[in-house]
């Protein structure tokens, strides 16, 4: 905010023929009260417009998408949140981890528990001690949008609790999963 106001005031000062001196790279001059008030008004308008544009494009609704997961001939369709902070990787293979609520996969896990390889994923959240997340490897995960994004190089971490309090999504998918094909802003725009 300070840089915006200073920049506006400086540009207004240079656009007018005010007494100014450039000495050792420092601009010395007189700033009138009118100039300060004008720069505050213009800066406030620019900041409001910028925040409206940014908040309109980055909303939680834009970050929730439908995902299709294939696990041993079973297909699960689930809503997940694209989480830019989810950088979790399985430590041995280095594959990205998509976190899904365990209750959404219980039916498949109970029927196919002998055929599924279990991964142990250590993690630490802010303010908590280290914990362990159990994971499974799906055949594929597909972002179900116009341009389907497909990956078979991912691990699903099974979370015991609820991820969303109002059940608007049931998993977290990291943006790094899409970096091979799309940049993060392109993923958001496509959703």
C-alpha cells in the first residue's frame, strides 16, 4: 500500500511542474496537501479494483473439482479441493499424495483389502506432532473436466477424519500433480 501511494504521488509530482531537485538519487520537493489527498484517493481506487479482480478469480468454488479414481476395476467419483499447500509425497517413490477421506473408500477397501498394497506416509501439520497416513496406489486418477487430466503416478492417502466441515469436498489434491501439463493458474481457469 505504501509503495502504491508513493508511486502515485511521485508520478503526479513529475507530471506537474513543481519545484523538485534530484540530489544523490533522492527527489527533494514540496508535496502539497492536494497532492497527498489525490494520491490517497487514486491509490484506494486502484487497490479496491485489484482486490475485486483477484478475489473474483480465486474463490473456493473455483478450486473444487470432480475427480475420478480407478482402484482395481472400481471407479469412485469424488469432489476434491485443489490445495496449493499440499506438497505431500510418498517418501520412497516420491509420488505425489492425494488425500481422500477414508470413509469414501471404505467399501472398496473392505472388499479388496488382500489385493491392495499399503504405503506408509509420514507427515507433519502446523502445530501437531508427526503422524502417519496410510496410502494406496490407484490405477489412475482423472480430473473430470473438459480437458481430462489423467495420472497413474499418484498415491492416495487415507484420512480418518473429515476434510470439509460442510461436506463440500472430500479430498485434497496438490497443484504439483498438474504441473507436468498445466501451470497452476491454467488449472484454476479450466475449472
